[in-house]
């Protein structure tokens, strides 16, 4: 009898042992598989990080200080004074495309940090977001502008998910805390997002909600409890920019912001932008080329684009400088139209397009 019991114990031990041995082996096999998969992905990422195309000319000629922004003296003065003092204000910049709105917003924070009264610290962040891509899903699971909560049900087997801890994910408004949030194309922001943004401007914090949050849940770390109870900090100044007209921007936003207008660029300004880019990038042009480009560029961005295409053309063909024929060829191959209105500094005279001979 004893021998039988001992034998059956041996069989059970063997079966159970074999079961765990096989499981362990499978698990370590999966782990090995994962590790080699991670390694392959990491190597691929590393390889991608080592590939760099040269910086586009549009980037290398981007103004790096206020003094490099041409032809927007009034707009810049208004922008600087709105942010300079002890109590900086929210701002909306209106203006046509390609006249320096984004360029100005990108350099203004560094400029106003020089103010002796400024509440912006040396480290104050400048966060840029494009309102035309700032969509949030209807349940608010992801909201790159305002922030969201990753609930345990969506976290899977990670530490937060397993312990039932909802995880707050800060949005652009919290990353801009203490600095400036630049919201390009603010006119494209969906209404729902806009209302949330207005609430944040009012409260200077983001209040988050989750049905998984309970103040009595001892597993929830203190910093997450603090985030749910006191909100995420979001004290910043907003700079919005738009090509839309003021009437199309909701009154609720307009009334909270100083409204600033950037002008269409004058011909002289476009010539100065071309000159500035030429010097920065070491581009040679024959006499009359810059004037020819200025006749067809509606704005600073067009001017830089035409100059870049003409530069690429002459470099491809091994010539040292851009000729009038090169500029004309680029202009006609990209089908630029002569600018309808040419603003000039001599009293803001506008030259009628019909007076200008077509390019042959
Ligand atoms: N007023 C300007 N002064 C200097 N460069 C300008 C100006 N306007 C446009 N540019 C050139 O055109 C590019 C695009 O301008 P950007 O500021 O993005 O235009 P916007 O935001 O008004 O559409 C800039 O990087 C710069 O090279
Ligand atoms: Mg812009």
C-alpha cells in the first residue's frame, strides 16, 4: 500500500514538475523572442536617428531674433508690449500667410525675458502647437492640447494598469506652464477644444476626472492624488496666430486677448528678406534678380521658396550665381503669378496688375 502511495506521489510530482518545467521553458522562450524583437526595433530606431538630411533653407533663414523680422514694426511693438510688463497678456496675431507671425511668436519670449519686470523665468518654456491637428477623441482618452487620463482599463498589464491607478497625461497647456503656449492657426481649433482652453485660461490649471480615481485608494501615489485633487498646473500666456479675419474668431477668445495685426509685406520688405537670406546662406544673384523675385512673391515665404529653388537649380548646373533667366524659369515653372498689389513705402501706392507686362 505504502509503495503504491509513494509511487502515485512520484507520478504526481513528475507530472506537476514537467508542467512547470515546460511552462517556464515556454515563458523564457517568449521572453527571449521579445528581447530579440526589442533589440531589432532599437537598432532600427538608432539607425534612423543617424540619418539626417541637410536643414531646409526655409529653416536656416528663419529669423532668430526680433531684429531679423522685417516690415512688422507696429505688430512687433504691440506684441512685445503685451508681454513685456509685470502682467503679460494673452495675444492673438492676425495676418495673411507668410508674413512673419510664427517667426515673431518664436522669438518674442526670449526677447521679453530681458524685461526687468517679467514674471517669465530664464527657463520659461515656449511650447508650439498647431490647432489644426489638435483633435481629441470624443471620449477624451487622448487630448494633446489639454491633457487626459489613461484609465487602468486601457493601460494593460503595466504597473499602473495592474494596480488600478489612473494615470494623468499632461497636455501642451501644462507643458507651457510658466511660459508661452503658441497656438498656430487658432481659428481652426474645434469648438469643444476651444471651450476647454478658455476654462484653462480662467482657472490656470487643468482639472482631470476619472471614474477610477478614489481618494481612499491607498495604492494611488501621492503625486497622482495631488494631480486629481489640485489639478495640473497650466499657468501660461497664450499667443494665437491666424490668417482668418477677427470676425470669424469666437468673441469669448477675442475678449481675453490683445489683438495684434501683422501687415502684408511691402515690396521693399520682401527685397530685404531676400537680401537677408542671401547673406545667411551665401547665395550670389545677378543684378535685377532680387527685384524679379519680389515681383512674384506674395509674401516672405514665397520669396524664400523661389530663392531656394533658383539656388538649387544653379547649384545643380554648376553655376556660381542666379541669373535673371534662372529666376524667371523658376517663377514660370512653379506658375507664380505677379503680385496683384504691390505695396510701396512711397505713400503706400498700389500698382495695378494690368500695368505690368506679363513674363515671357
Ligand atoms: N516679416 C518677415 N521678416 C523676415 N522673414 C520673414 C518675414 N515673413 C516671413 N519671413 C520668412 O518666411 C518664413 C515663413 O514665415 P512665417 O513666420 O512662418 O509666416 P506666417 O506664420 O505669417 O505664415 C520665415 O521663416 C521667414 O524666413
Ligand atoms: Mg504660421
